[in-house]
C-alpha cells in the first residue's frame, strides 16, 4: 500500500499590501528603480568590483552597461567597518491600513549585517520599531504590527565594502505545515456537468498549534494576521511524489484548545465576493468577450476553450455576483468551469472521453442506484427589444451633493438626468454628480421582453416509466442555442445510473469520465462521469465519489485478445 502524507504551503501575508505599496528612496543607484519592488522579481547576483567579491568560476554574470530589472542597489558602498557615511533608507507608503506578522526581505549577494524597520500609522505616528540581523538572503523579520500605513527601512551596517541589494519584500511570511503538524484534512471537489449550478471546491484542515499562535485568545498571536483570500497550496505526497491539489483561499479560520482549523475555497468561491455590474443586453456577443468582462479586475487566472469562446450569447445579465454571472454564461454555452488540481480556472465543454481507470484493486465499496427517469427537458429564456420612446425611469428624487449611483432591476438605455453631470451610464446603473443637493429625474429607454420556452423530449418512453419533465431557466439564450442545450441536458439525464464508490485516490478529478471495474469478476463494469469527490487527505488518501453513467458489459470478445482502451471515446455531451 502506498505511503501518503499531506502538506500545506500557506501565504501568511497581507493580501493587498504589495499592490498598495509605493516605494521611494534617495539612496538608490541611477540604474535601479525602486518601484520594481512591487513586482517581486529576482535579479542576478552580478560580479562587481566590490572587494573580494567577483567569483571567476562562471557563476556570476558581469553587470551590463545598462542594467535593467533592479529595484534596489544602494548608491553607497560600505567602508572597511561595514558602515555607511549616510545610511541607505527605503520608504514605503500605503493608501490604507495593513497588518502582517512581519516582513520577508529578499536580498541579492551578501546580506547586510543589520537593519532597522520603523512602522507608522496613516497619520504619521510611529507605532513600532525593531532592529534585525539577517542570516539568509530570504530573511523573515518577524514583528506583528497591526494597521500600519508607512514603513521606513534603514540599513545600518553591511559587510566591509559591500552594497545593499534587494529584489523584493513580502508583507508576511510563507508557512509550511506537514504531517508532523496536520491532524486532519479533507478536500471536497464537485462539478455540475450541465452547469445548472456552479459548484465550489472546499479544503478544510486542522493542525496542532503548539505555541497557540492561532488561538484567538492570544493577543500576540499570528491569528491577527489571518486574512480572507490568503493563498493556500495543498499537496498530497504519495510514495515521495508531491501531487498538487489546486489553489485555495482562506475563508474561515478557527481554533479549539491546541488545534487550529482552516477552511478555504477555490477560485470560484472568490467570485462570490464581488458583483458583476457591467452586464448588458447581448445580441450575438461572443462568450469569450463576456467571460473576460466577468473576470476583469479579479486577478483570477482563467483559460477558455476556443469552442466556448466562440459561442454567441443573447439576452441580459443583471447585477449579480460574478459567480452567478459566470453560471449564466456556462449554462448557455454547455460548458463547465474547473479548478480541481489546477492553478487557474479552465472553462471548456465536457466530453465523455474516458481518462481514468478505477479497478477493483483500488476500490473498497461500490453502491449503485437508478436516478429518476426524465423524459423531457425545457429551458425558459427571455428575448429583449429596445424601446424607441424615452420614459421617466425614476421620478423626481432628492439626492445629496457628490457622486450618486442608481441601479435598475431591468435593462435600460439612453440614460440622462434632469440635473447634474452623468459620470457613467450603463444598462444596469447610472452614476451622476451633483454640485449641491438637488431633485433629480432620470430618463431613458426601457426594453420590452418576451418569455420563450424550448423543450426536448425522448422519442419514446422507456417501458414501465411515466413521463417526467425538468425545467430550467437561463438568461443568455436564443431559440437555436436553447434547443441544443435542452437536448444535451436530456441526453445527460438518460445516464440514470448513479454510482457511489470508496476507493484509493489517484489523479481523478470531477468532470473526468472513468472506467469503473465491477465488483463481480467477469460482469463488465461502468463508464461514468465523476461529479463529486470527497478525499481524506490524512487518512490514506481515500476518496468517496459519486458518478453518473451507465453499465458497460464486457463481452467474451474482449477476453480473446482484443485490447479495451482506457482512452476510448464513448460519446459527447
């Protein structure tokens, strides 16, 4: 049996400090650009004329005539005692408060001997001061400080005849918990092949908090630096091989006695945190363009298959969470969004290509049942037509001076206000500015709408079955696309065999189709799509999965020399 263990790499950093930082200094070389500290990109350890520094073994490239990509290289060289005539000082300003357990400095070349960090609040008051003696190029200067808005880093001493070189600063530290720390861990991964709902993958783990750093009762604990959306990279280690399980983000921390608990979500869960306001009425807009708008400004990496990107969309997207807006696009395209075992969101149309084999040797149990028989599927959608006549959309209402925003619960166009300046006018909202309090009437055109329902049904009922229909609603269809998707959903529900299996996990993930060997020898097996997988990450890497598919009888023909390929295609949704 394989040896397994679980490991978590946790970014215990302020999630917005790097992007919010504005570095400045009067003590930088002319070729160095301190604003590059925001990129956190390393540069080479160049050979220079610093005393006894340039190794001639080929490991140190020469400094170019016009160096690029260097954030900080002190303008002054230290003297024979490692001191500077004027200590180099790096100042970092922020526009909002930040909290971190300390700072991780990324040095190049020989590290300085001592530096001091001063923390200030946004009002300019010093709230913390501490000196550090680094012992590595990537040095964690630990000092938990809450709500700082300015940093001053003063390099006080270096080795003799050395510059201070720095390529980046992290506002926190990377923490690793492994099998010696982690008590329990589970991973829930799900998909809906028809995208009627957009599932979220969830990671939960508990670890032994020996120093009570994450106990909420500890006023000096590291828990004060926990922030939603901090990055988590989980790995399962199987016989020495590290398997990447995806990228997750903190949602809910907790603690009980000496155990700390973390709950995290995937990229899809992050899309619940912000609204998509810029939806409009679409008339053949390609899905790739709409998806780009939904993901814009989220910093979530995503990739879209060409056939999905080229799908035309019709209808209206109201103001809603980005996750709900994404669901509407996926449902209309017949596509899914996958994050399992990935570091991005992959959007594609699912197929029934078998990609995994789950033999008896990996299974502990198999249970099967027949799902409810579905004979008809209908999709209801709405067609919109822009009105030609201007109407009073919002009756005279008094608004305060400054910016005002009004949202609409139905699509509008050609917006204007009776008083004030229109700053932004979209299908779902208007923003206008008033120099003083005033009564304002909002005018524009409304869209008329017509509800349409498209159905697909089986040619003939199965023997002994009664007709049963399922209905769905989408907002981005026209008749042709609704017909295609309703038929695809109907085909999906004809796969009425539900499997629940418990097995030793490998590389399976939701959305894949698998060949599942029957418990009974010589009785064929199943071809089924994985829809949900719950994995015990600390108890032997054992998964419990639900699949939907069909019974596949392997005839004697296959036992007489013909190979049954695992990657055989068995159809397309």
